[in-house]
C-alpha cells in the first residue's frame, strides 16, 4: 500500500496489527493530511466495529476513528466520537 506520493505505507499484510511503515497522512492529490482524525468503523486489525454510526446512517450514535499521524493501531482505532462530528475518511483502493 502506497500514498499518492509513492511513499510506502505497508509492504506486507495491511491488517496484521503490526506498525505501518509510514502514517496514512496524504490526500489523494498528495497534499499533507497530517494531524487529522478519520472515521473508520474498524478495530485495530481492520475488523468491523459496531461503532460505525449505525452503518454511517445516523448522527445520533458513535463511530470509531483513527489518526493520520499514527503508525500503530491508532491509525485506524484511536477511539470513539459522536457521529455529528465532522471527520475525514480513508480511501484505500487498488493502485496503478
């Protein structure tokens, strides 16, 4: 998995629970996304979290979130926030 700039985030099993090689802290255009929190709906191993704002359909519940600065579990599972809070999302897909 690489960032838009080409920097490697993870070379092996993305969901293994080991630390990432670098944080997921770039927007799709390559600009810095450092210091942000992102809704994930995931646990530390990429498993589904029941804290997903009622499958992203409600502002009245809680959602799990991560930090764009983290390389440990916190990148995807830092905590929980109310769903009426504005946060970014990660976009992970196949590369070129």
